[in-house]
């Protein structure tokens, strides 16, 4: 068995030397340039479509949340006809309250309140995060 292995190695080396030393070996591609470029474009497109399509589900894009500056306002609580609460301060400026749905302030309408939360200057929307952001005054 060892003799067979020893005999095959020189034959493979000689065949490899013949291939490397023969300058007449020529490889021709019998394909059209446009076919190759079309295939390449399809392959690259599929890689991007599959790669970004799958990546979108694993790493979805969430826009950054705008942090509103914390503000405190004192005013009278009112309720509009569309169930939206707002306060009017002593300068008669109106601020709409954006608050959680489970927070019901209907029984405090018409009372003095102190409201703290994130304030959007453009829309005059005061974002309340919970019940702890509202304080009610009682008049003696």
C-alpha cells in the first residue's frame, strides 16, 4: 500500500508542472458582457433586499423621543366638549393637557390646580405623565 501512495505523488506533481509550465492553455468565457452584468446586478439586489428586509424586523427604527422641558403651571381646570382638559392661568393663557386615559379629572373641573409636566411651546401642550403631576388647591 505504501508503494502505491509513493508512486501517485510524483505523477500528480508532474501533471501539475505540465499545466503550470504550458503557456498555451487559454480559458475563454463564452458569455455576453450584458448577461454577466445583469446576473451581477440581480445578485447584488437580492443581497441588499434580503439583508435590509430581515434587518428591519430584527432592528426596527424608533424615532428618538423629544424630551420636553419640565414646566409648572397654576390655573383653573376646564373641560372642553370633546373630553379634552385644559387650564387657564391668571394671564388668561390656555394650556391643553395631554394625560393618560385612565386619569379622570371631571370632578375637579373649575378648581385651582398646579400642573407639572413636559411643555411644548409651539402647540402649548402640557404633557402629564401621571396623577402625581397634578396638585389641587382648596379655598378657605
